[in-house]
C-alpha cells in the first residue's frame, strides 16, 4: 500500500477549500431609512445623498432609471452614504440599491423640488382641519380635488429623544382624495403653488408638532451655545442612557398602535384602556394619587402624553332622584369618556376637541339618591392635557336647575394608565401599579424639552438633499421675544449645517393675530417683531398673515393664502420669477420736526392704507408712552404724527395681540406689524 507524498502546503490548502464549501456567504443586512422609500421625491439637477445601513465592509451600488449610478462601502459603524447625480425634473423612476446578496427597489420615484416643512400646530394642522372649532376654508372641495401624482408628502411621526436618532417612522404619499386629508394644509398649499408655477413635481417632508417651542427643534450642540440653555443641554446628554433604559422597559409592556388610517380616521375612538376596572365603583382606589381639578395634569405628573383616569365621589340629594342630571366638566384636553356609577354617560373621542366644553346628560331612570361615582378617562395626544377649564364649569345639577349645582372642583383621585410615544400607546395595568415602578428618569422628557424634537424628528432626516425649508411656529414662545430672535438664528444656522446647505432658503410665517387672553396686550406683537427682525438673516423671508388671522382661534382657517405667500418668496428668490412676493417692509425711519417719516420697500406702486380698519398706528416720545397717531401716505412713504407730541421718537403699527391689518401694497400683500424702537421688552 502506498502512502500520500503530497506537500504539507497542498494538504492545508485542500482542507481550507473543503471548509469553504461548507460555509454560506454572510447576509449584508442591507437597510434603508424610511425616507428612502416608494413614491419618494429627490431634488432635481444636483447630487443627492442616499444613505443606509449594512454589515461593515459591504459594497453598495445605487443605480437609477435616469441613467446615474454610484457606489460606496459600509463603514465600521454599519453606515454607508453616497451621492447620486440627478437630472431635470421628471419620472416616475425606479432606484436599485444593491448589496452582494440582496437588493432593494424604490418604486415610483420623482425628480423635482424638495422642501422641509416644520413648526407647531399651524404647520401640523391637516387639510381636514380639527372640526368643529378649527377648520380649513373649503376643506372638502380641496381634498376632493387633490389628485396630483406630482405632489407628494412624507409626514414624520411625532417622536422625542434625548439623543439624535437615525430613522423616523413615516411614508411618502401621493396627493389624492384618499391621502390629502391628513397632509399639512400650509405645506400642501405651498407645494400646490410651486407645482402650478414651475410645472415640476414637489415633495414635502413634513415634520411638526403642535404646541412646541423653537428650542425643541435645535440640536444640542448648537443650542448649548445659548446662555439660557447651557445647563439643560448638559443634563440631556446625561439623560440619554436613562432614556434608553426607560424605552427598553416600555417595550416590555403591552401596547396599541394608534395611527389614523383610511379605514380608521379616529384611532382613539372606542379604545379600551382598562375602562371596566377604572370606571367600576367597586374598584379599590386607596393607592391612587390625588390631583386638584381643574388644571393641566402635567403640573402634577410632569410632561406626559397618554391616558389618565380620574375619579370623584359625590352625594346625590334625595330630591334629585328620578330627575335628569347634567354633568358639566368644562373643556378637556384632548379626549374623554365619562362614566357615572360604572355606566357610560358621554364621550368625546375625536381629535381637535380640546377646547370644547363637555356637558353630558344622565337619564332620569339612572339617578338614585346617595353616593355616586364619576369616572373620566382623559386621553391627551399632544401638548398639555387634563380637565382644565374654570372651576365654575365643573359641576353637576338637575336639568333646568343650575342654582342647585354641586361643585366637582377640587380633589380627584387619578391613575396613569397609558403613555403615548409616537404612534404607540403603552399600557400600564392599574391593578399591578406598573407605572409607579417605572425606571427613574433624572428629568422629564417631552416635546417641549429643548433639542428633543431635533433629535427625534429632524436629525434622522439629515443630510437629505433639500431645496429649502418652510417654518410656521412661535405661539409657544410668546413672552420670550428677545430670546426667540436669538433662537431663530441658531435654528436656521443649525439646519443649514445639518443638511449641508449653507445658503438653504428658510421662509417662515409671522404669527397671525389672536387674543392670547388679552386682546390689547403686546406679548405676541413682540414675538412678531422678533420674527420680522429675523429677516436680517441671509436667504430668509417672512409670509405675513396679519390680514388673515382670527382673534377667536389660534388656528386660522385660511391656510391657502399662508402656503401661497410662502411660495411667493421661493418663486421670486429661488426660481427667478418676476413677481411681487412681499408686503411693504419698513426700511428707513427719519424724524422731521414733529413727524416721523418711514420709507418702505416692496411698495414701488405706492402704499395703500385701508380707511375701513380702525387706526393701527401709535406714536411716542422718548418716554415710550404711545398714543394714537395720524398718518399721511405719500408714495412709498408714511408720515406719522400726533398733535400731542412735538418731539416724537418711535412708531408702532398693528402692535397688539388682536391687531388688524390696514397697510398694504398694490399687490394686496400686507405689511407686518412693527415697532421702530431699537430695543423692545418681552
């Protein structure tokens, strides 16, 4: 028998090849952020950023139907990023993202103009509005006629985070009667105007959250440079690992997805959050905490969106038995289901009813003398929450006999039974007191916390290639005007850096008049002045809404003109259209004897002062005691004076919370409210 005489190197090589034969190639784990998905709109005629994740070292190739391709290798942290050349507007196209063992196809992509839309509730407000109180003009007709494959919107799901995230929840949707009802109204009308004037597809990335302050939308690093936020930005860095542990705990709990769909427009309706247990008079509430009502529950619980059950016992007099009862709870933010003695007596389970008074009737046959239990499930889906009206609105009384009313104001028992995070409602079983044993957080985290919305809703979008941004926000910062002016510059600078677009156009809306609980006050006028002065920042512009507000609602119905006026700035400055795009803006101010002369830009055809509007001009001397002023119009100049002043120093126009517009140019665009004071107080 012969033995093998092969060299050792050949033997080792043979063993190596045999071992390879038993191995399968490792999967690349190719992933794309949700923003890179079907129906996407990419910025035309540039190099757009495409990014994703895969195993380190994976070769990625992206190719598009319009003839461009590019490649990249995944870095050690699992991220890859490349630039892909785009051509002129058009589509639809497909994009292929290919790894060695898998591929992803993005279908129905368009090349066109891409804008980011952000802010608080007036940007968030959908085309369907929030009826019955907050509506959009001609909403039904606009939605019914919204079919347009060239207008698309990606709506970012509301998310907070103590540190920057790398993805969001959302999807691109094509404008249609089936989808447009939940599109941001302001952003939709902006896109519609651009699409009509330019004849190209328009994509809007919509990321907004009602009731939120500007500082929530600025990155930690940038916000830390402002003296007012240095401490809290440091605390937020320390909070990140605690938040991670808290979120891991949340994900061990049962949850319910509460996202509006075509088949379920109101996902909170008929939602059972321990209703039987919490409304049952026999339930032991000895361990429940107490809260004074009326009031926002955040004053007690800290920042929280979710569900809280409230309970209160009271005595029904013998003479009320067998008579209809009226239960008045005042307004509830946002939704409620109300029970008496374990039986449902009324509910308001649709969004947008936060300022509607709840008045429910108890049938006569259900009214028995003796102790009664009122249980109210309050669902807060954003901002402040609670049974928050005036104390005199919290009462119960026999029908047609308010003089015998029993007050329900005062101490109530309460239990937190759910927390809302994005589209997930995490449930806290009240029988096990799970919420009381939650992981500890060193500070409360909410949509109002500085940097949290940048981290959760802007950072994951960067560095998506944008043409520009539109912004509608400021109501939450009323009372902090001087600070707001600093923060506007920080926000704009920050976003330009994060999106790698140092001259990115940034157009925003000056707040519309609203009473702010004091029509003659000037707190919101100061904020509007801060917004006006922010126009000194290069490549910015401001749409004025002084003439289309409503002092009775903070959410004006005319969003069509808001979107169009924002679009005018873009069309003139970014797309070369020769149009009038701004109302009159004060430029030069001179004191001549007993008059102040103000020269305006954007008034080449002259100024128009509407005489059917009450006088909106005031004048003051160095003591800043303002009195009504008289005004003469001369071309693009105003002469402002008062017989009471021989040495005037300052002029104010429309400088009240409840101001009205009276100054326009020939194009019908209004001037902003303004003051000529160099410094103004919050």
